[in-house]
């Protein structure tokens, strides 16, 4: 399994865990976004500084690694939210 797939699964697991632990959807979503941003930027830095990948190729992968779980979190927060 590729490292990118592992990171995507980790992001989904973090999202599910926070949604279970924090009852307020909005608070759980923002907590996830902040934590996932920190984790994914750390992953990007490890890829560039330790693994030897270039900034450009790591930035593209980072967009997927951060963006897909973040988009899912935002969509999940909107589902079932009552409209005023």
C-alpha cells in the first residue's frame, strides 16, 4: 500500500474519531481541519527534507492528502445541518 493511501486512511480515521468524540459537528470539523493541516504539512516536510522529493511533486501530493479528507469533512458537516 502506498504512503499516500495510508495518509488518506489516517485522515479518514481521524475524522471519524473526532466526529465520535466531539458531539458538535462544527467543532469536530474545525478540530479535524486544524489537526489534519498540521499533520499533512508535517508529512510534506518529511517528504521534502528526508525522503528527497522536490517541493513541486510533494505539493501536488499534499493537495490530495490534505484536500480529500478536508473536503469530505466539510461535506459531512453540511449534511443534516438544519437550514435557517
